[in-house]
């Protein structure tokens, strides 16, 4: 495994792999503080690619002024161990100066997909994501790029960017990885107190319950799904709901009020963001609702 | 020479050239209705590249609602003759449906370099330029891309986009090509009546006169340069000045009022846009002012 810290070194390392015929190139962009979710991305990349590149960069552009850029957890030594163990060939760890030698005047932005969900709570966040991922794609020029579905909106937005800009890369969305008790893995889970960690289980539980209620036919509309999720989460006294939304996926269009979940004719997403203390957690389920035979 | 009309055909044609070792790839993006200026870009591309790709696409995204998108001159047969004669290997002529199968939600924009000059007169124009050139660069993945300095602001903006987004392409700026009488070549010159065509010579004449006055020491500040140009152009009764600006290049920062032209410490641009009837023409000079020894 080779660790590079400049764009020039990265391009040289990649050129060497390409010259040796070690293609396709798979790319896993991360903000580091790696966990089993990132490991699953590396493993998937390894299955599909001859060269696996991982980047570790906490991108200031995608943090709001009152967000946790400075305190975002970092542990390079542990990250490199995990990357090596999971088969990364090249790890790119640029500093902020290397990524932004001067403040960028160029912004890549995706409209309308970025106004709801986390885009509403975090203005400018997705412009920061699309701009830095665009840069990274131009540096790595990968054949595949791997992202976790925990950030499902990010997947939808990046797919749209790649399609609109004719970027020559395929976005591969990978399933959410969870702890045994259901909590979706996140680098930010480290912020949680024991009490918050325990109460945060309502997120995955609420998603499981709504799926079960749909199976049983007791929930069939978007409104009913939202209400059930809100009632489950509200049982946790520390939970402060930011949003609970039911949308088409990956178009992220709201379902009309009262319309049946299976009326969208394709995949839908049930997405939520909830604060526990200072920590904002997200979780979601993307799935295709079954045809339900009306019981008249 | 191969003519392709879809992104898929373009990528296949390029893959074939790359497999055959015909690199580097040089790219000349145009809006067609080719003239000797475009021919000079193709020749320069031929000198620097093993494969020369030209695109012809009148991009609706960079025209304002009251601009000349519908009437912009087109002549594909003549364009293909010129491209063949000047050594293009691949000509890409996509339709609007091929470039924008659905309305783009992704915009690439460069701030601050786009607020003055043509950016002020044509709001949204440069977002359209950067977005379509970004797409074309992603399709062609050229080593070099060739642009005429007549659109000097476009060159400055695209250089910044390439640098900010780490695109792996070098922007090669080529000199303005002029008629024998000095008129800068433009596809839009075809709109001019004989009388307008004749009076439009004040543009290049004003730029020559200001350069001569600088040589002679009668003009030494940005204000003096602007005043001289405005007085020369105003002698033409049909000329309606849009702007006359003196800025640093490629930073496009205004020179402080009264400051000497050689105080910028690098290249400057004298740029102008003038309407003759319905036709808006632009012209400019990019140069490094000489050190002038003060005659005290």
C-alpha cells in the first residue's frame, strides 16, 4: 500500500498502476476515522477493481460555520491500518493547502436534489460535497466510486452530478452497515454519551417498525409512515427530530400527501435526521414498496 | 476525419485513437460557423497533438433569453470542409438532446472572474460556458484544449475552472486572428451591414492607438487608456459602447483609478464590447506594459 499526500504523487502512483494494466480503478473517498462501513466499501471496491484508491480528507467546504469541522474525529494511524488490512493500494491524504492552494472560486452545484433533507438543515453542505468530489474524481479518474447508502442523499446528488457533467465514472452505492443492535455506523457515533448511544437505537427501530407495519398493511401512505416514525422516535426523551421524510429515490420528490407508498412506481426513501445532545445522526431505508392488493 | 454525433460514438472513436497510441489529444471546442480564427486553433492543435478533436455545438445554456441563440449562424457542410482541410481527426456534432437529455441540474460556476466585462452584460453566460466546457472536457478528456484570446475573459475563467477543479487538461490560449483591415474575426461579423462593418474598424483602431500612445508616453494610466479608446470609438456614429475596461490578466482585477498601467506587475487586458445595430462585438489586447522610465 502506498500513502501519498500530494496530487502530483497521486497522479504518478495512478499512472504507474495504469501502465501496469492494473485497471479498472476503484475509488473510495472518505473523511477518515474509518469504521466497518468504510471497510465494506473497500471490500466492494476490491471485488470490482484491480487498483483500489482511498482518500482521507476532512473537507472544510462542506461544513457550515457552526458545524464540527475542527472537532471532527481524526486518527490517521488507525485509518492506515484498516486501509491496509482491507486491501487499499493507494491512500491519498492531502492537507487543506494541497486541496485548496487558494480559496476555490469554482463551485459545482446540483439544484433541487439538494434543497430538502440534509440540504435544508445544512445550507451549502452539498455544494461543498459536489465540488470536492468533482476535484477528487478529476485527480483519480476512477472507473468506479463507492459510497455508502447511509448518506443516501449524497449518493443521489453525486449520481446526478456524474450524469449531468458526463463524468466517466460509475457511482456504486453500498448498503448501510449497522452495529448488532441496529445503530448505523458513523464516525460521529463517537460523540455520543452512553445514554445518548442507547436512546439513538430508536432511529433504526423506527425504520424497522414502519417496514413491518407496511408488511402487515397497517401503514400504507407516506403520512402514516412519517407519523409512525415520529411516534417511535418521540418515545426517546433525548431525541430532537430534525426531519423525517418520505421521498422518491433517487429523484427525491415528495410523495403527494395521502398517496400510497407504492404509488411512486419505483424506489422510495424514508430518511431521518435526529439530534442527541450536540450530535446529529442520520439514518434511512431505501426500498421498493410491494404491490398491495386492496382489501375492499 | 470521422464525424460523430453521440457521446458514445465520440468515446469509442477516442478509445480507438488512444489504443493506437495517437496521443496527446488536442481539443478545439467551437460553436461552428468556422472562420480563419478557428482554423488557427486547429493548426495549433495539430502542432501539439497526435489526435485533434473539434466539437461544434451552439450551447443554449450560454445564451440569455433575449440573445441570438435561434439566429446564431450555422453551416455544417462548410464547417466540415474547413475542419477536414485543417487536419481535424474527429468532429463531434451533438444535438441539444444529446448534450442535455434532460435539463441539467448541475452547474459549474466561477465566481468573481465572471462579474465584470461580458459577465456583467450577459448574466448567466459564463455559467453556461463553464458547465458545457466541463461536460465536453469530461467527454473528450483531452491533454490540451485550444481557445482564442478574442474571448479573453473566457480563457481566464476556464483556466480558473481547470485549476480549481484539478482537471487534467492544459488550456492553450491562441492569438486573435484579424481581417487585413484589423477587424477581429467573429462568427457574428456576418450580422453586420456594410456600413456597420466599416464603422466597426474603430474597435481595433482604438486598441492600436492606445498601444501607440503608450509607446509614445502620452498615455500611462488606466483612466487615460480608457478615455482615449472611448474618444476613438465615439467618432463612429453607429457605435454604442457596452464597456471599455482595463484590468489585470488573467486575474481580471481593476487597476486602481489613476494607477500607472505598468504598476500591475504583469499582463493587463484592455477589453471592449460595442454594439453596432443589433450586433455586439468584442475585442481586446492582452500585453505586458513596458517599464517606463519617468521623465522628471
